[in-house]
C-alpha cells in the first residue's frame, strides 16, 4: 500500500496532426496506455513535453519522482556516431536531444528510470552504447521482432539472465509482444544485459549496481490490460519510486 503517491513523468513525443483544422500542426503527446499503466498501480502520471532547453529539462526533472522513458520513432544514428544506412527509419532529432538530457538528469538526481523500447535505445546511447540501425544488419538470422498482430498479443519468448532484476520479477522466461526493428548493439559500459530473445537479441538492460534504472525492449504498457503479469513491471516501478521518495525526504 502506497501512502505517498509518487509523481511518474512519462517522456512525451511530437505528433504532426494529419487531419483536423490545422494539418501539420505539432501536438505534444504520449500513448494513453503509458498513463493508465502508471495510474493503475498507484502512480501519478505526468506527460513531459519535448524541449531542447536544458534549464527547462532540469526543472522538469525537479518536478518528478521517477521517469518512464517511452517508445517511439527510430533514434538518429548520428547520436552514436554512425551515418544512416538504407533501413534506418524516420527520426525526430529534437526528441533524441531532449530524452538523452532528460534521462541523464533524472539518473543524476537519483530518481528511478523505467525505459521502454525506444527508451532502452536512448538510455543505452546516453551512456555510450550503440544500435543496429536495422535487425537485418545482425549477421545471425533473427526471429521476427516486428509483430503484425495486435499490440497486446504475446509474440516471442524472452529469457531472463540469472541474478537480474527482470529474473527476480519474471523468473526464467516470459512471453512478450515485439515492435522494434532496431536492436542494441554495443551495451553502454555502465549497463548490463538482463534479458535476450532466442536469437540473442537484447531484450532487457539494467544499470550496474543500480536496479532502479532498467529497461525492456518490448511494450509492457500495451499488454497490462490483457496480461496480468505485465502489471508487475509498473507496480514494482511505482513502489520503487515511492520508497526512493521516502529515502530522499
Ligand atoms: Mn523483440
């Protein structure tokens, strides 16, 4: 039971309105299932809009107790010193800049971070890691990671590394959805792999010596209403943010 309801920031994105009165107008948004997944476990969700003003980002971090780094479009390969290859997808460079600064500032402030899909890629890059710009650039044949079924459908198996936070939460393995064509290549030095798919693709990471900073490659927020086990990630995160608050105060 949480007495002190923690404020959980969710990194936002920019959506260019396709229809409506002002086509092309820029909207600040997150998918609603991030909001409900946090709220259903006792957290108070806040959407954090994209900005590249470092002072504003610092002020945003002051207002939150923990951060969910959300999913979205591909990360700009220039952010990890690679030129774009043929299969690189659309990018939103200002969002990369925003989230890299946001996640570093949140971790510097000692606040928990839960990174999802693109969020895991941003977390990895922010601390010196790199990506495969497309799964086809992995030399070994990979399983299908861009499922074509509904968002909540369990699509492939994820195996947890023993001793990791994800192993503690899920045990040996879990079934997940999968909506990514980019994959973590070099793991940032401060991080360790906590989960992999059958083909070796990295599906989870955590910060060495700090389990309150962790990431998953799949989209648990899309699964929470249909698969009770995925609520554990949000429930445990919200509790973690709440107990971290008590330590800080
Ligand atoms: Mn996958």
